[in-house]
């Protein structure tokens, strides 16, 4: 990952964390997070960048990755 991508990943991760502070029980897919949690500020957010930020937060233990029975992957605050 380049420095610019790293910066964008960290910026998106910070926005995800801010959303979870406001809505601590929120859980969604990468598509939902990109469309609903991160909408508005600076236009649409690339889902690949969102996935990198989610992976970063999961690796840090800040998010849980939940595999639902229907095959979707949800991300939520790590309890």
C-alpha cells in the first residue's frame, strides 16, 4: 500500500470509529458501510478502500467480523 492509500485507509477507519461512537450497536456489510455510514463527506467511498479500513480495524481488535448464515459478512464494534 502506498502512503496515499495508507492515509486514506486511516481516514476511513477514523470515520468508521466515529460512526460507531455515535451508533455503538451498528453492524453492516462493507457495501452498507460505504453507502450509509460514510456517505456525504466528499462523495462516494470506494468499497475496496472501505474493506482495507475494516481489515485494519479488525486486525487492531476494534471491530468484529461476523459471518451471517446467509453468507454476508457484517462488521460491528468489538465487544
